[in-house]
């Protein structure tokens, strides 16, 4: 267990999201990364160790995490750095995925499936960012926000949102005649 944040470790262990043998926040030996590239690589390794690259909702649909760590100059202290993690989630749905998740059915939704064809619907969440003067602090905030997102995905079925997203996507396709990326205007309320 991690000694500098036992409450976060306990929350993850109790929720069953992580195995207790995993050190959630992996305290690094060096307090300051020597470069942005090494800090980014360390964040990637940490996410892979924690199995926090892909999330699954209550219906079994995958959501992928995309993150980036930046080291910026501290606004108040010229001798310090500010760590910022920017992240977003995305997911994609094609005909087979929508049928597997039981969002659409072959019998009831023939017209929607015909309009969808072999295209893929993409969704991307709003970009979020967290900042802290220490890498461990920003990583802790990041872990808490990932836990919150994971829990919100498990609260209820999102199939009605997916079906509404299919309808909006088809409306845009008919209006513009091309595949349109679904993004911020497709609201998904997950309390994140």
C-alpha cells in the first residue's frame, strides 16, 4: 500500500477496481522528473501498471483514455515546476457493437442499421486537465478522477444515450453527406 495516500488506496481496494497488490499511486524515487519526455513515459508506465487505459461501462462498451503530462513553469515560484495532466476519453461504435450492446436490434431498427451501414460513430469527451506543483499530487488527483469516471460508467445503462447518439449522427450524415465526428455536443452526463 502507498503510505502517502492510504485513503485513495483503500477506496480503490474496497471498490474492487484494483487488486490490493497494486500500488495505486506508485511513489517514485525521484521527486522531480528531469524532462517532459521522461515524465510522460513514467505516466504511461504508471497507467499500464494500473490497467487504466481502457474502461468498460455497465453494458460492456469500452472507453479509451488518452492523456498527456506536461511540465510547465510555476506561475508563482521561479524555482519550481507545475505538472499538468490533460486527458479525455473516447469510444467508437459500429453496427456490430451496437447490436452486441443491444442498442439496436435487427428486427426493430432495420432502417437505422441501413442508414448506418458500415460506418463507425465516434465520441470524444471534453478535454480535462489537472495541475499540481508535485507529480505525486497531480497523479493522486488523476487517480481519483479516473475512479470517479469508472464508478459513473457502472451506475446505469447508457444504451438510451447511444441510441440518441446514433439518431443525431444519422441526422448529421443526411444533412452534410459525410461521416461527422461526434464530440462535445453529444452530452453524456456521468457526473465527472
